[in-house]
């Protein structure tokens, strides 16, 4: 299966591998003359293809998503003699994909990049769209570029070895895309949940393809996030603030997104815009999926992190909210509503 998305002047092709297909063969077929640099972390380096001469292993974890790591990738590329026509292949989760794409975007003003995501979260969120970046001074993705990958390879086999918590971290983004879509998408995810938890390859392929279709339709209209693409940040302003306030520990990104989705709907309800029945439906859905909707975190620390959100416009943080499934809008919120929405999701508020 193949999907193609036009993002400004660049085209990103998504290829779903069939059982037994090898990603390195697909890459070599598409880029027969390129010097290829494989980048993974300590968790995904075991997937490096045998015989590849240029493989870089990075430390694992959000704590290493820094400019120092970017310079390490650049140093490695220089050491092996990579040129602008070389190809950087990211093999890992969202952190590896973000950093490799960012390094490729600035290496000699732009080398090639292919993303081979190893987690469900990366497959549905961190690959398509061209966002790359690193964290700085405790703020998530505050330094970055828009640099769409020319090729994204989806290998569902990687997901079979992931722990259930890692899978459900990705399902949170799938839920978000379904909320943006409407059109019965939430009900389809609910029906597929037993197959997803059982590791069914076809179920994974189905939800990944549907999520990418939703995301692709949005980013094709707005590749540089100047308008409707901001809708893809539903739940993320709250989620990123929670991650920052808790020192990027204790909560995976997907778990924080699930918490943020609940907080965004609560804020919209406080504003008088979000349908109360819809808010309850999503909260109950998140409960059935096993997500935490309450954090042991300091409300004031989360509120401070919200104020540093990188998506500010004119000094204001604009929140992505919903009235109901498929009915999404952005709005600056009064501080008291933001504070009440956050405290409603904190156990020690």
C-alpha cells in the first residue's frame, strides 16, 4: 500500500511494507546512488540492516533530544564524507525521527531524509508533516524546521515487540485524529481496540493509514502551520505543558496527549463551546482505553509552561478546542479558564 502527500514543493510518499519485505531494499531501490547514514538509538539499533557501513547509535530518551545530539549526527556525517546528495535514515521513535530530520535539514543546507518509524506514535504523528526539532531549556521542540521526508516506510512488524504502554501511547494520537475527522472514526477505533491490543498487523495498518489520511488532508492545505494545520495540536498545548512541568518523566508523550485532550475539552466546556455530552464521551473513551486523566503535578508549574508554548501568536497562546467531533476551532483563553481546566486534571490542585 502506498500514500502520497504534497507538502508545499515537496512530496512525501508513505510505503507500507508487506510481510517479509525488507526496508533497506526499498530504500536502495529508491536511492541507488546515495551514501546512506542510518541513525537509531540504543533501543532500535538492533534493527540496523546487516552490512550497512554507516550506522550511528544515539542515547535513548527525550533527555538527549538536544542540539548536542544534532551536532553529533553532523560530526558523524562529516567523518564518513557525506555530501548534500547523501541520505539520512531515521530508524526509531519520534525522538530519533525528529532529530535525524532536523540534522538532515541543516546539513549542507539540506540533505535527503527517509523516516523508518519503530513505534505507533511515530508512525501516526512524528513522521508525516515535516516537523523536526529539539528541546531546549526545558521547552519541547522549541528549535526546529519544516523538512518533509521524501519517503516514510511503515513496517508494522516492529510494533509486535513493543510493550502495551508504548502501543497505547500511539493510540492517543490515533484518537486525536479520529476526533478531528468525525465521520465515525472514533467508533471504528473502539471496534479495533481488541485487535490492536492483540498485535494484529492488519488492525495496525488500518488505523495508521486512516490517521495519516486525516493528518495528510490537513497538512496539504497548510504545510507551514499558518492556519488549519494548528488543529493537529488538539490537546498538545496542555500535553506539552504537562511534559515540561514533570521534567519529561513519568508521562510518555502519548499519555500526555490523552490527558491534554481531556483538558482541552474541559476548557471548551468551561468556555461554553464544547458539547458536554461529547466531552463525557471522550473522557469515558479515554478511561476505557486505560489512560490517566489525572496527574500528580503542580498546577502552577503546568500553567507557567503553557505560557511558554512555542505556538504563541501576538503574545497569546491560542488553544485548539472542539465543539464536537469534526468541529474544531482555535481560541485564546482567559487565564482563569486555563487554570481551572488544568486543576481539573490534577490530583493535588
